[in-house]
C-alpha cells in the first residue's frame, strides 16, 4: 500500500460531494408509502416491517427507513445474512453488540473432519472465551506481542455481501436522484435492469487504536466522472462501525456511457475517512482491497492480528486460567 498522504484527503473532496448520510428518523411516516427498489406503493405492497438503513448487525441503531416494502426487505435480508458471515470475525472480536448481544463466531468444520470447530463467545467485560478447534487457528508471536487468528469462515457469497453494501448506499440517495440510479435499484431487487457495470471491490480499513461509538454511513457522488486516464465511479459509500471503515464503489448509472469511454479503467479515489487522524497515527491502520465479485459460495479464511497491548484481548491468560474440562 502506498504511503497515505494528506493531500489525498483534498483529492477526495475535489472529486466527490456528500449527498446522503444516515440520520435518525424523528417522525413516524404517514401517507402513501412507495418502495424505491421495486417501485410499488401501498396498498399493493406492505410496509409493516421496520427497515433498517444500517443493518443492526453493525451495531444497534435507530437509522430507520420508510421506502422499503416488506418483500424487498425480505430479499435484502438474504444479502445481509451473507454480510453477517463475512463480518462475523470482526463483530465477535470487537464485541459489536447487534440487536441483542455480541454474535458468537463458529468456524466451519474441515471437510475431512481433522479439525473441529473453533468457537468464540463473549463474556462479561467483553472477555472472549475461545475454544480452539484446531491449533492452526492461532499463532502467537511473543517477541512482537502479536496474536494472529485465522477465522475459518463458513461459506458465503461475496456478491451478496457487495449487494448488501450497495443497498445501504441506495437507501441514502436523495429522492431527486433515484431516477438517475434506477437501474441499480432494479438490479438490487432482482428486477430487469438492462445493462449494469459494476466494480465489486471494497476498501477495508481496520484501525487498531480507535473505535466508532455508533455506525456512521455516508454516500458521495462524483461531479466529474471522466478523466484522461479512466473514469471515477458515480457513487461511493462509506460505512464506519466498530474499528472498521468500508468504502464501496456502487455500479454505474445507466446514463453513464461506459461504451464511449476511451479509457475504460475505474479510478478508485480513497475516502477521506481512511485518512482521518493521519500523521502520528498513520501506522495504526491497515488498508486492504477486497474483491467481492464471486457469485458462488466461497470458503474464505480471514486472518486478523491482535496486539497484546491493544484492547482487552489476552489469549494466554484465558487458556491457563480456564483449563479444558
Ligand atoms: Zn419493494
């Protein structure tokens, strides 16, 4: 990863403008409701469920949303279940409380059953109780004071994780922009959408020394998309929760004429959120690009490093003080 520079923050602001962010709903919504995804209105479709703009698995929140009908809502919860598997190692280890409690992590069992499942639960004061299914799941470097966990995730579909992200972004679109991005709304709700160009990449940043108190979600739109050396995706979404920042590039609007571009290369401009606190703390974040394009289930392992001094994580202690019974 190239060195992060302060001028990159300005670079983001020069190219993108904030157009939507998650806010708490103050008033109950009355009148005719219509769904921005399938385009149907009440009473043809029902709006009984509370649709969350930010999935509660990212932390309990009141960011509710009234333009999502119950049938779209149930389709989107399918995407969210893949997102939940993808995020689970982080949510468990960080102790991000969802609707009720911190989710537990359970690894998949190996096909040949040589390894058992590793199970991680959370006790009082966010202390982790870890039952290792395989000793390969964790390595400890006493000198550097770093523990590395390998989370053997159960299978999930990366493209559904991407769709869960895209859906959050579309919920943040101001009403007057919905028509421009209608092809995205139709794609996400499994309806005919015509041509759709997308870049299923997400930039994942993990901070090691700070955490967000509550989830923060923002959608930005680029003003000038075509450049000499490529093009800038129309919309980009930031999701900040726990100690994570995800930046996602949404598919292109239909009117964006991809075919006529001379250089068909997306230019990914990194979010200012990634750079915040830049300077001394520069080393305290890990930035990684993750591909989410596969539409088949994958079994991907997630490796996360924990330093002994940060947080309340101490595997040595939990192992010796709780001998296997
Ligand atoms: Zn709908």
